[in-house]
C-alpha cells in the first residue's frame, strides 16, 4: 500500500519508524500509561510539577524569540524527559506559529496538553512564563537605566551571536531528520527562500504547506483507491 | 482601569499571529495612546524584551500591568495576554489528539515538517545577518572591529559557539553563557 508515499517522503509519511511509535503527537494514552499508576493523585501532582519546572528552565533561557528556544526544548523536553520526539516538535512549532499568540507560549501549551491534558497545558504555560514575569517585575523599577549599562549591551550582543549558532545547529539537526528525499529538500529550500528573500510571513508559508499537504494526502488516498 | 487593561491585553493576545514583532504597532496604539506607559518607556521596553527571557508580549504586559497596579497588575495583565491563545491552542491540540487515528494527519505533517525546518533555517539566517552585520543597530551600537561590513567580534563569538556545539555537544545554556562572557570581554577590549 501507499507505493507513492515512500517515494515522495520516505518513511516519515506512511509508516513511522518503530522507535517513534510511542510518541505520536496524538498518542496521549500511551504517554500517560508510562506514568506510574500507584498513588495516582500524588503522581499527577509530581508530573505537573515536573512539567512546570522543565518549562520554567526553558523559559529562563529563551532569549531572542521563539526559535531560540528550540535547543532548550530539545534538551529539556525531548532528551531529558522524552515527552515528545523531534518530528512532533516540528509539528507543534508549525501549529504554534500559525495560531494566535507567541510561539513560546503556544508550543508550551501544546506540549503540556499532550503530556497531561489541560492541567499539563496550564503547568507548562505558567512554567514558561514565570521567569520573564519575575524578571520584568524586578527590572520595571530601574528600566531606563539598565539598557544604558554597556556591559548589559555587550552581553546581549555576545548572546545574540551564540543564539545564531544555536538556531543553525537546531536547523541542521532537525533537517537531517525530516529532509530525506529530494522533494522534502525542495520544500525546505522553498520555504527558506520564501521567508528570507521574498519576505512572505512564516504563517502564510505554513498555511501554504497545510494546503499542499492536504492536497497530497487526498491525492494519495485517491491513488490508493483507484489502483 | 486594571480590568480594562486586562481586556486590552487579551485582545492583543488574540490578534497576535506570527510572532511578537508583528504586533508592535498594535501594542503601541493600545498601550501608549491610552497613556498607560510613555512612548519612551515603550521603546526601552522593546530593547529590554530582547535581552530578557520570554516573549515580547508577555514582557510588555507584565511591565504595563506593574506600572498600573504593581505586582497584582503585572500578573493580571500577563494572564490576560496569555488567556486567548491558551484556549485556542488547547482546543486545537485536543482536537488533534482526538483525531489521532485519522490517516491524513501524518501525511499533512510530513509535508509541513521540512517547511518548518526551512523556516527555522530562515530565522537563523535573518538573525545571523542582523547580528553579524557591522551596521549600527537600533540601540545605536556599532561594531568596534569590522571587515567588509562584518562585525568581527560577533563573528568570533559565533564561531566559538558553533565549535562548542559541534565538538562538545554543548548545552544551550553553556553556549549562551560563553557568548555573554565573550561579548563582555571582547567588546570591552575593543571598545564598542
């Protein structure tokens, strides 16, 4: 079945590789089953606290916009906790960018909902927002003076250069995973060109990909039925 | 007043699509023209938002709320700005979770994934051009050492960070701290 799909998209489209099967974006049940069943109440509280602290760390070290938090997500959420995998992170990023609200908040809400339902979404959202709320409240009093301190400016400049390397690193790692066929390479390059050179907003690029993906899925279903 | 502010931030949160910078004019219109914070504070706040963690709308909501009603106001306005997208994202993700067996979903995402990789690479290139270019930035900072329009200090920090990530599997926090320390040392020496 689906002869055309492996040709176009390798294994990512039709049959996910076995090691990822427990981590589907939508596979809520299995993730929940992984949590111990004894002391149900206590373990749920423990899980929510774990979600809160993990996202707190992500929020604390996200400087320079939504894409800069990718490496922290990979560390804290994928590598350390195993709550989602890298493919799911890309799916969530697409949704987080296209829906109203900041990418950081939306992706936290989304992942929290996958891990532990609505309470999980609330924990993740509060966790990712707490550091910036606390810092701004502290900074609010002497706001105007702080940006005139040269050391703060130098540190910021240095961190921005480091963030460029972090984002490039994340793009390469995620790209090696999801770009496996000529078609997927063309898709990635096309979106890069559209967003950097043609300056089309990334929301529109993602919406275009949704239309393309839907058409592709529909066509491959038809193909299957008629052949 | 505070309730009004919370509602205004909820509206801003609802209308923000596609990243923080897109809604700066909207925010300015809503917040500055009501006299809640001054234009000067607003401009400073955007610079601050770039150097502090967290999304710019959260930073601005916290700051404006604090100015209006202290810590209570800060928390109220921040919850206000987060609430609409929280509801929408929770609904959307719950729908996806409920339809996990729909065979179309993995195929659609198979097309979206490489596109998102392209967007991430694009964001890296955009930020790279902005960071490595020697031209003065919005804060009036211009690179002390430059060749062919490239900020040499930033280029060195970028190279060191890339090397750390490539050779040592560096933790992102470690890379950020190294970047900050190098920034302070190198820009101080070269007299930025």
